[in-house]
């Protein structure tokens, strides 16, 4: 396909799902490590809570915390969509998007770019639901959103089919997912960039998240996945140089959250609640490594919170104000997830800093039966789940610069819109001027704490930079290491 290259500014966002920043080194990731050194590297980057993929994908494309964009968990209750919603389910998410008037309650990157006459294109091999979230309006706006789960699970099956015809059939998923990640990269370089020339594109790599989950953070499969994803990223960097896009194409590399290792068997929380006298037919619990409880009334909320505080396996607890917060609970706003879809109680299961393999620290209790014992998980407030990767490279960005001020996934959209000179709607993130040779900034550490007379105490730490707020970690104070 021979067309004259558009030399206007373009953005390519490459996501390494789940990558822990402490696994970013020259041994495993020589290309990304070099990219960070040569570009503008944000070394204290933060995910939003819950530290789940589709929550953070929503923050990426809206510049907002969950309390504003409404994707409050991978799974939550949405009465307008008929009740329980698993956002990884493409069909359920598609149906809910039409029934609710919009699955996101904040403007998204694709919509904002479209209003400016520009396109966002998405190609990814993460979950089909997650791919849809990255540009849920792609079909109606005539853009591209292709999931490697298949054209029937792509937001734009016709436009996706054109890419498949021009390239080659989509390979089967594997672990590590090498062939699909290569296909994503080839689709962008050979078809999407020269053919559609989108103002912004998101390439979503499923690795290392999947090997972390099902083989372990420090497994040979995870290491192989990281090396291959890095090699695919290196091909993108070489293509930028060889294709003459060195001045025009700005590349952003990120991860959406980190990981910790699961400890012990799944807890069977619903049964634990039932055996403790709670009516789980009337109250709804969505379990995981954090739990969302939707309760019948304030009295039940108070009773459940008090009971949770007596359980040694329970960590931080957040609650909706139903006429006064339960003693010892922090408000949902303390973790920026005060939305009508959030649970009336959101609690995080226990964490500790132990290194299960004498290597990487961080363990969690969980109620995820599909995750093998000792393998990776995320969703909570440990620093190993909150910390994530972010780096910029291109003609707009400073070279060889380390940004030590707190940053977050919420800052990417404001920064992209600023670079494209597009007015931004109200957001929680900020423009990262310091990545573009702007003045250095610093954060101011703050904490939110709550306690009871019975000895339960919790603390959430955050950093404030201007009007933007970045969670650092949350913990139950004085908690003992996991048994």
C-alpha cells in the first residue's frame, strides 16, 4: 500500500499488560530498558484502584479515576444492565453499553479524537471485553478496534476483517502468546499505520499478565513472555527509525498494574460470610483478591464492616456513606472509586511483603479459583500492584530524562491531547509537562486513616501533584504476615 506518509504528530501507545517495574531490566527487556533510558522515564508511576486491567484501561482512555469513569472493577453490579456484569465478557459488555447509555461515564480518547477529526485505532490480544473498552465507540465513529479473539469479538468486525485480509489469519492464542503479539505488531506496521494513519493507536500485549497468572511471576514462561514482548517492541522501534517516522511518531510504553503472588487456597468468601450468619441471598458479594459487597441497608453494612474488622485475613475497608460511615472504614473517595456502581463495602484481602521464591516480594490472599496456587494476581493496594511502567519517546519528549515525581495512568490522555493541541474535558490526570522539557515538579505525601476502639486501624497513602492524586499503597496497620 503506497501512500504519502503524513508527517503530522502521531501517537503509538504500547501496553505490556501486568508488567512489574522491577522486572524491567537489560537482562529481560533490553529494548524497553534502552527506550526508558533514552526517552523520558516516569519511575514512580501508579495504577488506579482497583488495580485490575479493565479499570486501568478505562483510566488510560479517560484520564480519570474509577469514581468518574464508572469502570469500578472487572466485575460489578449495574442494575441498568440487568444486574451482575462481567466486563471481560464481550457480548455482555456490548449489551450493557447499549442499555446503560454508555459503559463509561466519562468521555473517552476515541470520542475526543473523533470530535477533533482524528482517529484512534486499537489492536490487542488481551481480553475481548478489555479491547472493547479501549474504544467502545469505534464502530459508530468509523474507527478500528480489532481483538485477536476474533472478528465476532471485535468492536469493528468489518474494519478488522480488512486488516486480517491484508495481513494473514489471526494465529491461535498460546502461553506465552508470542504469535499473537507478533501479529499485533505486524498489523500496525504493515496495515494500520500506512493505511489508516490514525492520530493515535493502542497496541495491547496480553503478556506478561497471562503467564504471571497461570505459571507464576518468576516462572520460565513469564520470563520467556517478557523477552518476546520486548523483542516485539524492539521491532516497533526499529520500524519507526527505518520508515522515517522518527520525528512524527511519539511512542508511549506502559503497564496497567503490577502483580503479587497468591498465597494459599481460594478462600470461598461467600461460604465464609454465610457461615457467619449473613444472608447472602439478600446481600451480593463479588469476591476476588478484593471484595465488593452490595448490602440491603445501613444496619447490615455496619454489621458486616464490624465483622470484617475482626477477621485477620481482611485488610483495608472502604464504605459508601449510607447515613454515616461505619466506624473504622474509610470512604470510597479515599481510593477514588466513589461511583454509584461501586460496592457499599469494598474490602481488600490481606497482603504481606514476603518473597515466596526468595526473589520478588509481595503475596496476597485471594478468592480466585481459576488462579493456580502461588501464581500472580492483582487488584489490591500493595505497592507491587500499584506500581507500573510509563515512558515516553519522540521528538516532543525530553531525551535521557528521569521523572521522579508521582505520575499515573490517568496522565496519559491529558498529555496526548495537549501535544495534539486538543481541548480536554474535565479529568483527574494532568499534562506531564516535565516529560517535554518542562519544569520538574514534586508530590506532597498525604495519608487517610481510620480506626476502631477494638484495635482495627488502616491507612491509605497517596501523593498530590497539583490537582492530581496518586495512590501509593493501602494497608491494615499492624497486620501480621500471612500464615
